[in-house]
C-alpha cells in the first residue's frame, strides 16, 4: 500500500491458527512527522482486526529507531521485549524491540 508514495506498509500473516500478523512500514524522510505513518498504521489495524478478524499484530524495529517505536507506541502497540543481537547490519549485530497489539474486540 502506498499513501502518496511516501509511506509503504505491509501485513503478513505469520501464524494462521493463532491469527497473528506482522506489520512492517517504511516512511520516506520527507514525510516523517506529518502523520502519514499514523494514518497508514490506523488503516492497516482496522483492516487486520475488522476485516481479517486477526487476534494480534506484531512489529519489530531497531532499538535505535525512535521514529518507528514512537509511532508504534502512539498507535497503542506495547513493547513486549528486547531481542538481543537480532539483526545483522554491516557485519554488526543489532538489538531490536518486539511490539504487539491484541485485537481489542476479542
């Protein structure tokens, strides 16, 4: 999905039985801080919970990516844990935060 070609967001079901999907997003620097990410995340949450009837959404981001984790927290995701050395970037292991949001209607 592209909102004005400045925000890309995806939804991938990772556990069909438990009805859990992973959300991922990228927001161009020129669009950051303008509410585009919040709008996209609100739409994907609505689709995931109201249309697909999913139980939970999960998301992951670098512990250094304050823009991403602030957006997730603004949209009611809860930080569930810190995954040590979870991502390899430029031959260096990086820590990630794991976030979750349960369907409020269930």
